[in-house]
């Protein structure tokens, strides 16, 4: 928690990619992991000055580079 990274690629089905893009999670955006739920699902991330909770299933399909 607390580490920042940049989104490089999202490998998911088109509907999921479009949903994440609509929420502001696009390639090139910097995200910070804020909190994990007790069992690891969902994850709370900060991006573009707001918080977003995403499922672990979706997060595992996102390729990032550490900053």
C-alpha cells in the first residue's frame, strides 16, 4: 500500500476495458494502491484525485510499471 505506478496495458474483454476507461483508468494514468480488503478483494486505488474500488480479478489484468 502507498506505492504508485503507471498503467501500461489492460488485458481484459472489451466491455471491461471500456468500463475501466469510463471510470478514468486508462493507459498512462498514475495510480496509487491505498488499501486492500482483508481477503484481498476489492482494492482501493487513488487516481486522478479520486478513489476507485476495483475487483482483484480486474486488477490482475492490468500491467503497470513502478515509479
